[in-house]
């Protein structure tokens, strides 16, 4: 009995010391005060929590790659800093077994490297192979009906690449967001539900299309082109007046001041971010879906380029259960004449981020 009293007294003494220490750290009085003191302590505790939540919400407009990757909503990051880690995800071009994508250190947005594709003279459509990456290696992070996600990367183009008009080419690709792999099944870069970023008809700016196969509401390779006037439509539908119009091709006025397409720029890192908000599955489509895209020049805030929807994204058969879960980077150029002699071009990728919430613009400090 005496031992129990001694242990109880010791416990109460230690609790009092701990209480006093915590109050001193919080700047609260340590004298007796009963419930009033406890209420004051809980008020400070609540204010501290509110402040922490406010700081978490009011993140900077820009952030370095490592800080963007540390956000709890981020599901995967890839920095292209190591050849050994990157090489398993690189395919060589079909016409040549030599891989034309590799990690380089001389030009990078951050870290120890970036992924560079070489586009050689005398190459056909599959000029340089591709890079692919699932949103998670175990295929558990994928996005189907009634879900949403964001994908961000930075990309750079050499002057030789942008300055060449490729004979017979109908446009080179940048990225494909498509079907994630499933256990025992590896999906290609051409799937039912994919959304593709492409320099269609070599117009000089990013455009989007949906699906390799089509679905109930539309055909395959369905372009995101919004009707504007009789025989005319917006090629980047979120651009403000004077817009980005199909009709501007006749007078070569896609870009400011006469047009307002957001064009490619050589020798600087451009930021690309896409938001997918998927509606419910009805048959072979995710109906009432939305796709938004922003692009930013190096050191400048991103601008909205596409705001597409409501739209029925192709989903493939219900039995196949395809979901968004994989990204491809590639300069594949449909129709490109392999006999054309042209300067060697280069395309770089860096700082891939996949997230459940919108991603901050990058704070770039590129090494050249």
C-alpha cells in the first residue's frame, strides 16, 4: 500500500513538472489557475495549429523541385539525375537499337541532370525513342472515374529542333498521359484513354487530342478545337483575344500581336502542367470530364492555355478497366521523311511531378 502511494505521488510530481515546463515554453503563467489556465493553454494550442495550417495553405507561388516533391499530395517525382535509374524507362527508336535519350549534366533545370533526346538527320517518325513512367511502380496509383490529378514537367528545345520544318511531318509529340500498366500487362503509348500534347502540323505551339481508338462520342485522335465562327475554331481555347485561331494560319499571325497562341521558345525551360478531372464512367467514356493546361516561360508565371470540357474522354471497355497511370515523353513525329537532311536537334525534359493537387510553378535556377 505504501509503495502504491509513493508511486502515485511521484507520478503527480512528474506531471506537475511537465505541465510547468510546457507552460513556460508556451509563455503561459505557471501559478495556480485551475480551469482558466487550462483554457488559456488550449487557446494558444489552437492558435498554433491554425497558424500551421495557414502556412501550409499559403505556399509560395514558386518552389524548387525538392520542395514541390515534398508536398503530401504528390504521388511521384522524377528528376532525371542518374543514368542508371533512368535507363530502364528508355526505349530506343524502332529503326535503330541505339538509345537516343540519355541523362546529361551540361543543361539541366535542377539536380545533377536532365533527359535529352537527340533528333538526328535522316530519321523517320520514331526519331529518338521514348521515355515512359508509371505513376507508381506497383501500379496502385491510377486515376479512373470521379477522380482528378495533375502532371507537371519542364521542357527545353534547341533552336535547331524548333527552326527545322520537317518534310511530310504532321507534327511532333511532347508527352502522352495514358493507360497505366496492370499486373502482367504493359500498355503501349497508343491507348484508348490517352491525352496527347503535340505540335500538330508544326504550327509552333502545343495542341491536345484524345484517344488512339475513339469512343461513343467521338473518333480517335479527336482534337481539342473549339468552334469559334463559320469554318474557324480555337486551337488553344483558353487564350484571350485575339485568340489562337485556325484562320490565323493564312496570314502567319498565330502569335502576338495579331494572334495569341502560346508558342514554343528555344533555349529556355518551359513549364507544362495539366489537370485532369474525370467524370463518371458511362459505357466506354468518362463523361463530363475536364482537361486544363497551363504553360509558363522560364521565370514567368504559367498561363492558362486549354480549358476543355465538359467532354467525354475515351475510357476503353469496362472489362479492360483502363485508368490514367502512365506518362510518356517523346519527340515522335508522324510522317517525318527519313531521307531529309537537317541539323541535329535536341529536346530536354526535367522535373516531372505527379500530384493530386495543383503544383506550384518551378523556381528554376538552370545550369547551362
